[in-house]
C-alpha cells in the first residue's frame, strides 16, 4: 500500500514539474520572440570575463559597432586589467561598463540582467569562447529570456577542441531555474562553480 501511494505521489510530482517546465519554456520563448521582433539589431555588447582573448576580440569587434556600449562581467580583481586592454584598443571609457559582481558563469548573467532591463536593452551581442558558448547560450536563454532580452552569439576561437560537458550545461540550467524561482543562483553553496 505504501509503495503504491509513493508511486502515485511521484507520478503527480513529475507531472507537476513537467507542466511548470512547459509553462516556463513557453513564457520565455514568447518573451524572446517579442524582443527579437521589436529589436532585430543588437543594442549592446556583453563579454564574459576570465579571458584576455575575449577582451581583445570584443575591443576589435567594437570597432565595427562603435555606437554600442561594451559590458564586461568578470571577477572584481580582473577589471583593471580588462580596462587596460580596451584602452590599448582605443575603446572610450564612456562606452565601457565593467562589472565585478559575478563569481561564475550563471552570475555573469544574473548580476547584469536587471541593469540591461532598466536600460531597456532587448537585444545583446554575447561574446565568449567557442567551447563555452553552448552553456552561455542556455543560461542567457533562461536568465535574459525571462526578462525579454534576446542574444546574438559571437564566438571567440580557442585552443580547446570540445564544448563543455552536458553535465555542466544541465547543472547551470537548473541553477537558472532556481534563480527564476528564488532569486538565488546557488553559487554560495559551492564556491568552485564556474
């Protein structure tokens, strides 16, 4: 009897989770579609930190998009180094927004999404390394998509041959859903997340 009851509750719980996931993905898909329709051209450049190659690429990329601001999310201790790279490539300081609140890839997005929303940005170039793009796109789809922000990915070539593991992608997908529900990413639970 107990097993049957447990099985019944497990099936109901699974159905509830699937319904919530379906509703959430539908909501995000609609928000992304509306954002893309309203703003088909990117309005800013967003660069994920931890790589001087990404900063140099973004600085060169900016020269063909000089009307856009560059937003960098990185560790706080790395921001001055990033600023010097952009200065070396002639990017004006008023076009540069350096943010040091992130502690990992998920918080790169969650720490800036409200800033982008407040500035009415609906379409953003996302610059990161090629091996990192799959995970970054999933995170952007959930975090930015929930706020009606669409991304256009721009990959930076790297020496790595393969993308990050599916396990990391799924883990961060779960962390993004946790953030949507609670406002927390779970980063404080494991300081070694990246």
